C-alpha cells in the first residue's frame, strides 16, 4: 500500500485533484466527508459539539448548522481548537478503518485539508500539495462559492500559510491557472504514484528464492 497525503488551502482546487485521482484508480479517503459523517444526528460527535457550543449550533431538524458553526469558530481560534479536538480524533479513527479496508496493493490518497496545520505529513509515504496564490484562492471563494470577502479571508487565515504547506510537500500541483491546465499535472502525479507503488512492492517482495 502507498499512503499519500493530499492537501491544499481552501479554494486551491484540492477537491478537483482528489476527484481526478479517484478516476485514475486511487482509493480516496476524504477527511471533509468523514468530518460530516461523524457529526450526523445521533452520533457521539454531534453530542460533544452541542455540549461544547450549545444547541444554537443545531438546525430546526436537529442537524449541525455547519455554516453557523463555521462563522463562530473561524472567527475565534480558541473555539476552533475546541471543535478540532472533538472532530479530529473521530475522523482519524474512521480514516484508518477505511485505509485498512482498501487492501495491500492500493494507492490510498488521504484528502486532508489541515495536514500541514496538524503536523500529519509523517503519517504518509509522500505528500501532494495543490498550490495556488492567496489572491487566486480569494477570487475563487468569493466568485465561485459566493463567500463574503471577510469570511473568505478569515477561513484562509485559519489555515496554514502557503509556505507552510509547501514545506511539507513531496510533489506540488500548481493550480494557479485555468482548469484545463490541471488535468495533465494530475495525470503526471498519478504516474509518479504508480511507479512509487510498484517500486515499493518490488522492494517488499525481496529476492526470489
């Protein structure tokens, strides 16, 4: 198994890279998706969030009001740390379970937005960073996601800097340009991953008897 960490700042285009890698054959473990699962109604995760932040973070039907909670925690680093302390261990446990289910020959791509922030790079055989300039991120968040500029800047500020992410990168995908420039880069990265996986498998097999 080749374990790959995939990360990038909000608005950098990591989700599109993740989607392309899945098309090529990667087993993608999406930390954001799992983070939503572990706070579904009836879960211990949601109960812990409500205990920490109060019932005002729930919608009328008892689900987590993610935009409302996001507005609270991304404006207050202390509250963000509280939320992360609840959610991250649950996400980690579920991610490990999915990784084990992938099988020994899989290329498992862990899509982890906060990889650099949480010092997770050593958990993976290599790290792929989707990189874009802060100005590009801001433009995408406001134009494509409809975020107010103040909210977009707050979310960007709550993440690692561009330099911090690049410092943990094994491979970098430059997504500062148009979408059509992205796919050839992702295909090249996938070729590199398959080559590394094949080398690792050959080394693990050892010499023939």
